[in-house]
C-alpha cells in the first residue's frame, strides 16, 4: 500500500512538473462584449484592464486551466456618460464589485482547434457556470524574439438577469450579453 501511494504521488508530481505557464500579451488581446440597445442596434464595449493566466502540460491545451480577471472600472464603450452609468450601482456597481473573473473547470476538444470551455463566471458578486466556444491556434515560436505564443478567440453569451446586472428593461438593453475575447498568450520561461 505504501509503495502504491508513493508511486501515485511520484506520478502526479512528475506530471505537474511538465505544466507550462502562459501569460497574456496585452498588446495583442481584447476582452469585449455586445448588447442590443432599444432592440435596434448593437453597442460594443470592452474592458481595457484585464489579465489571463493559463497552465497546460499538453501542446493541444486540452488540459488547460484558465483564469481571467478584469477591472470593472476599466469598462469602455466610447461614451463617458454610459461608462459612468455602467460602473454605478445600476449595473456593475464597481465600488462594491470591482472585479469580474472567469475560472475554467474543463476544456474539451470539439475538433481541430475548436474547444468547449466550461467554467465559473463571476460578475456583480454572482457566480454562475458558463460554457463558451474557444478557438486556440498554435503554439508557434516567433523567430525574432523566440517567444512561444498561442492565439485564442473565446465567444459565448450570458444573460444580465443571471448576474443581477442592471434592472433596465430588456426593451432598452438586451438581457443577452455576447462575449468575445481574442488575443495571444505567451509561454513563460
């Protein structure tokens, strides 16, 4: 029994020793969202201050653990008055809930470089499970600076009501929020 426990511990520790850490290349990344205003037009926004960390021991990232955090005060819709309103208690309540986060629970390959990403999304103090679509390209090594990078695009949809995110009627601001994150991750040395 002691030998089996020892070998199991050795196996687990050696597997985690090969895990690679990846960090966000902020210059080539974006975290955005879209809502529909007055059932007429889509309004885009983004968070200008966010970070992503990933750990994976497989080249196809099928065992990836992904953590995203975003500063709610960095919300930007290219309209100062709307941004101030979004930060207020009417929506995000940034003073009380300054961060939104996503922590992956699993990632499964659908086909090729397409995946289903499942995790917990926390906004406005509410945590809910979400399933997102992901496309991951790479890894590739940049011949100029020798950095190893992977590209990603994550898309999905959540409902404002699920996160108690604003009481505005859905005729004014859609309940559906489309999420789109794109960018690059850099393997940490």
